[in-house]
């Protein structure tokens, strides 16, 4: 379980100079943050070129909650956000990716382990219209 988290952190840091920043937040700090529950992180890619896409709007909302949380991808197409609270099941959080001029082809999500506080990885694949 800890090995998968370490691998995810290493993956997120690849190609970065210094700490991995995604969506304006330090990914390592979010991954180690258990106070806020299970975090979310991921990347957005162009499906044809497999290049990262900057400025994609990521929307996350706890089912039944009145207000969503928004973050944008950074210049490496990555983003991260803190969890929605201790004891909140990440399966109860809906996530979407939006970008004008692009069509969302696939959104995948996977937990990095079975630990209740484990991060959820999101990958969005877009195609230019």
C-alpha cells in the first residue's frame, strides 16, 4: 500500500524541477494530508499527441453538497486537491473535466490503494474539436 503511494508521488514528480506543484498546490503535501481525508490528483492529456493540457477546469463535488470545488491544471497538465473530509468516501465525490474547444473522450478514476485515506487518481483524455 505504501509502495503504491510512493510510486504515485514519484510519478507526479517526474520531469518536475523541485517539488511537484499541481493546480496550485504541492502534491506531496496533499498526499500526506490525512486531516482532510482522501485527496484527489491527476492529469489531463490530449488523446492523440499524449501531450499535457494546461488550464483544464476540474470540478469536484460531494454528492448532495451545494457547492463544488474547482481547480485548473498546471502547465504540465496536472492538478491536485485536498480531500473532502475525514470519513468521506471518495466514491461519493463526482469529478468532471471541462475545456472549451475540446471534447472529453474518457475520464478514468482509480484509488491508489484500498486504504480509506488513499488518494484517488483521475485521468482525463481530450480531443481537439
